[in-house]
C-alpha cells in the first residue's frame, strides 16, 4: 500500500459492494476549504482502516475537505465502453465507508470519478483526447456510471460531485453535457462542478453547474 500527501494520497480499494439505502441531506461546504485529493484504486481489504488512519492525519493537519478520486476505464481512446473495473474501481461499500468516516471527522467530501489514462496511453493518448466512434453511445455509457455515484453521493449527503475531469475533446458537446447534468440533478441534490484542464476554455455547460473547477498542474 502507498500513501502520498503531496498533495495527493493514494489508497487501495476492495471491489466488493453493498447496497446504499440511507438518504442524507447534502452538507454545506465550509467557508474556507483546505484539503487534498485522495486517489483510491485496487483491491485491498484493509483499505477502509487505512483510510480512517489517513483521515485522522488529515484532520490533525487541519484539512477540512477531501476530494475522493477513483478510476473508471474505457478500452481505447475511440471506444464507447465507459466502465468500472472490478479489480481497480473502488466498491460502493468502500466509497460509502470513506464518506461516512470523513463526515464523522467533520471533513467535507467531493466525489470525483476519473477516467484512467492507463489503457489510453498504449496508443499515445490521454482522457483529454477521447474521440469515441459514437458520441451518443459514449455519453450513455458515461451517464450510467456517473448516476451510480450520484446515488451514493445523495445517500451519504456528499457536499460536491464532480461530473467530469479533463475531458477536453468532448467538452464542446454542450447538449449532451446539459442532459447529463439534468439527469444527475434528478438523483443528487448537492453541488456540482466540472474539472476542466488548464489549457482549454471552460465549457459552455459550466453555467448549469454550481461552480467552476480548473486542473492546473
């Protein structure tokens, strides 16, 4: 297991899941947000206890907001099959447990599904260059994944859900993004954002979100 705090922490997660049934009101954001990104992947049954220890450390250094990022995948940069990987994508049980542990420590949560670049790099591409052969099929596949996490976010009262990250080549499909955002808002009543890469203009669908986010490495 590896943990990094500079400023991203890396954890390893179990793929097994349990149903989420409790519904909680979305929590307000703190007036000042000091935090880190925690990236979770893999299949370690000790993840949740690791996460609890990590959150204890973050509270000790006065972190009050954590972005929980975790991977989704697609077969290639032109495919339409956005999916979870049972060996890599954290389970619903872990995500729920992480959120509950953070909230018990008065740490807010931004939930951030992220398309992993690893399969795409085999052809020299990254998530900002996706060119699916059928855009409508890609968005339908992506929506199905995001709505799953929107349900968890609603059930656990998550403060913010990130609807996408650095999908530069797809950002101009405004109608598809507006449809996605509308569907998410039907399932989740907290705040929404989108993480645009620093080298492109913020997308037009940003007006349908609660605030803008920019990744600037």
